[in-house]
């Protein structure tokens, strides 16, 4: 009988330890503190995006492989891209390759063909070779506003990054200006040949953006990092930073985790805990070949409250209002 009791106690201790480890972490060695873990609820509704929570927005990152004239000439692929964008409030886009500057206006015109009201901001063409790229943010003007004068490409005087991040500042529409969620988005596509070096530079870039003229505490880095979280190097060592996708592949072939959304949950309390990867094959009933015509990457998304601090009345001191 005593042996049975000891067994039960051991099981209870093991279960308790597992539950504790799943929900809490120990902070510090001397003067130990117990802190709740940031929870991410990855979603899988037939590979799509579930119904959003009340008073929330969805932020997405999508490497639209070689977005240019050739892609625009593929109506089936463009129909999928248009439907993807319509499911989100802000979309960070990488790999806009065309030298022609009508690609994004034409893309947004397609998105708005049903009466939607999306707009975009775009950065300069970047890269050390003839194959240059642009970053863009596409956003729903009914739910999001931006300060176009605050859009900038991060300075990189030592040329450590192949394509410097594009930084945009946004605020949700709906709540009063002093209650609306404001945030900076950092759009990045690392060079696969120099990914380790660039990830060891992006930590300094992230801190620099937190300390820019906006002094925005909600800094969300998103894009194609060409690495899984365990290989983020010094970027992964930024205090409190978290990636919303930990293990799920984000490339269309289902073999690699490249794309992600990163932020500090302690600062960005607006995160609802819901995030995921949109499987284009399952969402739109595509074959692998058809999905690859759209992109060799899947969209990655995360959900946030429209209210600063995550709820009404929880207001931090914010920058001055953006003109409507």
C-alpha cells in the first residue's frame, strides 16, 4: 500500500511539473520569479483562417514569389492572391521584383474590385545585384490607418543586410484615437546565402526601431527569415521576443519553416494568442503545381485586439494622432 501511494504521488508531481512548465517559466537564478508563458494558439481550420475574435485585426506576412508582370498575367494565381489579401487587415509583402511601378496599383485594383477599400505603401527597390526587390504593406483602410510620412527604410551604413527592412507605423480604426492599438511593422526578407549574418544584425535593427522617433513599444517584425526560430541567432536573444510559428512549415512544399511574425508579448499585450499558417492548397483546393503558381510560400498571420493594451480603457501614452 505505501508503494502504491508513492507511485501516485510521483505521478501527481510529474503531471504538476508538466502543467507548470507549459504555463509558467522561472525568471532569474537568485530571486526567482514565476511568470506566465506567452500562449500561442495555432489554428487549423481546414488549412484556413478561423472566424476572428470580436474587436480584432489580422496581420499577415506573405512572400509572393517574384511578384511582377508574369504573375499578373496568371488569372488563376491572382484570384487566389486577391482572396488571401481580403482575409487580413494588414499584409506585409516581400519579393516585388518588377521594375515597372504599376504592379502594386494593379494588384490593389483587383483586390478592390468587389468594393473593398485597400491601399498600400511601398519601399524602394533593394539589393546588391540586378535582381532587386521591394517591400510593401497592403492594408484595409476601413480598419487600419497609417502615417505615410513615417514610412522608412532602416539605414544600413555598413551594408550588413542585403535588403534593409521597411518600417511602417499603423493604428486601428474604430476605437477613439487614444484607445486604438498602434504598432510598427518591420518587413524583412533575409538573404538565404547570408542568413546567419543577417539574423545576427536584425537584433540591433529591432532595438533601433524601438528607439526611433515614434518610440513605439509594439514593434512587430515579420517576413521571410529563411530560418526556423531555433536558428534565429542574436535576433532570438532579444529580451522577451517570441515567434508565433514554432514548428509548422511555411513553404508550399511543406518542408521548411521560413516565414514568421515576431514581437515581445510583454509589450504587445494586444496579441489574442491566435496565429497560424494558411495552407493555400487546402484553403483553395489547389494541387501542389497550382499552389506553386501562386507562391512557394504560405501566408503567416496573427491576431491582435483593436484596443491599445488589449482591452477598452487600458490606455498607454501614445504618439500624436494620424490625420484621417
